[in-house]
């Protein structure tokens, strides 16, 4: 019975991941606020909830099972840590996706986003980050490089959420930048999962990476985070929240 439940979780997780990966790109290329943007954005959000819930349940079961069998960080640092790490990834994906939705939901009343539940989600993201980094350093294994590379992401998400909740009206379009950054962050998590698990099975390139086996874990974030910063700066300038870049003549004057 338990094996059947685990298989159900696995297929549900894969289904949410595939649908979410497709649904992520449609709002990117459709007009903001259009029916297609809103509908597929909602589909992506529900996939965030589904993939986070299925991952948290599965990894919690793995951690519990390992502890019952007498295994833990000391006896199996890589395997046990991997379950902890996947729980952390699910948590920050949930935090990012939920924040992106709440920003839109409260854009006409920005202070309403500052709820106990939303603050707890931000703190949980930060706590998950600290635990992941501490685990990597205390129980060093072949996975520690990946844990350390992605561990700080949760701190960034949590600090960003709390910062927006403290001052959501810092600019007229603050909700826009916050929504865009949060949803792109959740999208990075979906692409990471696809490259690490889905694409490796399809193209069987894991064995050829050698000492660069960590690269599929880090690559989406290495591309997505700078892209999000650049895209946000573009819209800040477009909406007048950043000065336009000076020409060479102006700079020399």
C-alpha cells in the first residue's frame, strides 16, 4: 500500500512539473493582464502548490523512514542530506510562487500582504536556507557543493518577502517588480528539476559530466537570477523608477 502511495506521489509530482514547465512560459510571452496570462499563470501557481506538496510529503517520508532505520547525517550524509535538500527546494519554490500570487492579489491594498502566514513562510524559507548551509558544512559529502551553491537562495527569497511586506508601497509599480521576480524564481526551480531529473533521463548525459555533475543544479539559477535582475531593471526604467542610461555626450558634459 505504501509503495503504491509513493508511486502515486511520484507520478503526481512529475505531472505537476511537466504542466508547470509549459504553463510558466505562456504568461512570459502573452500580454500582461490578458486572459491567457491570468489563466496560465493560475495553472502555474497550482502546479507550484502540487509539486511542493508532493515533494514535501515524499521527502518527509524518506527522512522519517531513514531515521527509523537508524540512518542519519552521520551514517549517510549524502543520501539523508539529499532528502533534506529536496524538502528545502520544495519550500522555497512554494514561498516564491505563493509570494508572486499574493503580490497580485493585494496590489490594490499592498499592506494586506503582511499576514502572519506570509511572514512565517518567509521565515521558513530563511530557516531552510540556514539548515541547508549548516548541513553541508557539518556533514560534508559529494552533495555539499550543491547544497552550498543553492543554500543562500532561501535567504534571498525570505529577506525579499519581508522587505516587501515592510514597505510594499515604496514605488507605484513595486507590486509588478515583486510579482515578476517571484514567479521567475519559482520558474527557475521548475527548470532545475527538469534539467536534473527529466532531461538527464531523456538524454542520459549524467555520466559524461564527471566533476561537473553539480552544473545542472546550478545552471538554471545562474541564468535565471541575473535575467530576473536585468528584466526588473528594464521595467523599472520603463516605468520611471530608474533614470534612463546617460549617453556618452551627457556623461562627458
